[in-house]
């Protein structure tokens, strides 16, 4: 069986739907600081170590979203565990 869900929402609508905060201003400030440090050639500056906590959090959020969607689909189909029926 193949099941597709298509949602036509903007990123802003999805953010509000999921209850995520608006971090656009924070991101802009962060990127400005990164640019300033890159231009000044700050010694020991490593962009990857600066972004690692945010990348990890993003991956965890995506994993949580997948689990929520999977649970909703199992509930909709009447399955309690993957591959088993009630």
C-alpha cells in the first residue's frame, strides 16, 4: 500500500502550526557575528563547532516529527505497533 500526504503550507504557516518560535532575527544576528569574525580572521574560529548544537537540535526535531507522524498514521490505521494490528 502506498499512502501520500501533501500539505500546501508556507514555512511560516508550518512554523506556527508546529508551535515553533520565530527565530529569524536571532539567525540574522548570528550570521552577522559569523561574518564579522570571518572578516576579522579570528584565530581558532571554527564555524562547524559554532553550528553543531543547532544542527544536532534540528536533526532531533526532524526525528520527533517523523515519530509523531508515524504514531498518527498507526493510530489512524488501527495499529498499535509497527506491522501489528489490534
